[in-house]
């Protein structure tokens, strides 16, 4: 995987966190990133810890925002589950 598939964000305390960008999906005209946390010491990803973040674009800048609204998060999670179910069929 190329370096361009890694993104760095900051947690609530301002600490940098590195993620591997797995996919970008669109739900209700809003883009969301599917991200896997990367262990900074081993550069390995934790396959069972997918994070979903809203993508906010401003010109060439891209920000990843935590989804705080439970209803919005549930819509995105339902969409992901629906896609997974269709892939399993």
C-alpha cells in the first residue's frame, strides 16, 4: 500500500493518530472515510477496529471529523452493513 493511503488526524487530547484509508463512501450526499488505526510502532493495522469519519473538504484541504450525531452514525453503519450483506450474497 502506498504512503498516500495513510492519513494522520488528532484525537480529543491533540495526540496524532495514524490511519490507513480503506475506502470512501457516500451516504445522503455526504462523504465518509473508512479508516483502520495503524500501530505507529509496527505499522500494522487492527482489522477489527474500522473507524468511520465524515470528510469535510475546503478547497484542496481535507478534514476528517468524528460523527457525534447518533442518527447520522446509524445511517452510515446501516449503509455499510447493507453493502456487506450484498457482497456476501
